[in-house]
C-alpha cells in the first residue's frame, strides 16, 4: 500500500514525510482494518512531525481523522461488519480500569495511546484500529465531510462543553481553523451568539459567512464581554486578553494539545471575579459518539480543501501557514 511516512522529526517546510510502499497491515486480535478513503489533517499532526510533542513511535504514519470501510475483522471483533463505513480518531486505547477510566474520564487515563503517534494512522491506503475505538459514521455525511469531525469536531465539541456556556450565552472563538469552523456551526444551531477573533482575512471571511455575530483581529476590539471563550490558536500570549474578554464568572477553554508558554497574568485584571480556565485533554468515546450524532442532526457541513495523499507535506505546509480555510483532507484515490 502507499503511505506517507515520517522517519525523523523535522520542520514541515523540509517536507519530512516520504511516500513509500508498505505491506498492508494485518489487524491484531480485537482490531479491524480499514480500506482508507480519506484522512483529514490536524494541527496535532504538525506537533507530532515537528517534535512539539514528545517523540513516540518512529517511523510513523501520521493521521488521526480517518474514514474508510472495514475490509478485515480480526478474531475478537463483535460489533462491526465487513464493508461498514467507520472512522478512526486520535484516542485508540485506554486501560479501562484506572480511577479515571472507571469515573467516566477515560480521556485522562494514564495509559492512553493515540493514532498517528503511538500507532500508524491514516496517511495510508489501509489502517488498523481496535474495534472498540472505531466510530460508525452517520449516513448524513460523505467521506470527505466526515473526516474533519473525527478530531476537529470531537475536540471542538468537548471544548464547547468545557467552556460551560450558559443558555443563550455569548461565546468568543480565538482562532478560526478546522475545529472552530465546526464549533461555530454547533454553537449557532444551539442558539448561541458566537464572535470570532482571528488574524487571517480569509478566516475572518469564512467566519462571517458562517454567521459569526462579530468578527475581528484583536480580542481587545470585542464589542461586548462574553460568557465563555475557546482558544484554538496554540498561542499562550492570547490567554490574558481572552481572560480579560470574559464576563464575571466566565470560562475560557483551551482546546489545544500544545500551547506556547503562558505569560504572567494580573490577578484582578485577568482572573479574579471567578473567571476560570479549563484545559481540554483529548476526549472520551462518548464525546465522539455524541458529536457525530449531533453533527448529523444539524447537519454540520465542514468546509474542506482536498489534496492527494502524496501531497501531505504541502497540505501541512498550507495548514501551518494559515492557507487553508476549514479543513484539509488527504484523499486516497486522488492523484
Ligand atoms: Zn485508564
Ligand atoms: Zn487532531
């Protein structure tokens, strides 16, 4: 099979992913194999490739927003059928019996393992996943539309929950990339007013088209204080202005898996009056199933840009340089 493989950590501008032929993987017991249709790219892929996250398996096939059809079932699989369409996300293993797993917080399990980081992911024509961590994809979505939901959607959904937006409340989104453009669709469908702060003009244009109540370049220009905010940009320096934009009692959710250092904050100006910071760590499988069900009801329509698998380096360079509106998706049968 064709795959894009990372041999060594390196800057994405050096095109560190290499197109190779690999044997089609055999699914171990309890795993299914997918014939991959497409795989959306994510900022976390950049953090893996460029070494912002601690190095795990190398070489590695990145990619954790994978859509395909089941083409092999190993012994021990009992839920899925051959030919069924499924998705693979970032979370692929939890222990099931630690204090976090048994408390419904499997996202915090000490033994979590992730797709495209600890195990090969979806930048390839075939991928395997534990059956228990594969998601059925609702019929409401085509393959390319479904792919961004598997991380951008799921993490955005959890970030929105962690932002504790009160009924009828005002939300601010900092950064308007893949995840934010899904979240704004959920927020608006639930009747929230959403404002967007982002640097890129084309991102601001997409936010306007998606019904943002207010769109601008700086947090300090927000016309009114908000009940909740979600910071998607991995930029620690945005935390103080985002905190300052909150009403008393407001909550800022930090959606990223990686963020640059947080600057010092002034207690009265940025934190006092019961304003809270909630980080967001991965997701539970329930988050994933709930997101997919709600996304199908709305229905969410991700804005996508497709690339052939062999152009994964270019796709990620475009992501890093803010040249993609919505989500970039690698498509296997595009050449
Ligand atoms: Zn556990
Ligand atoms: Zn991701």
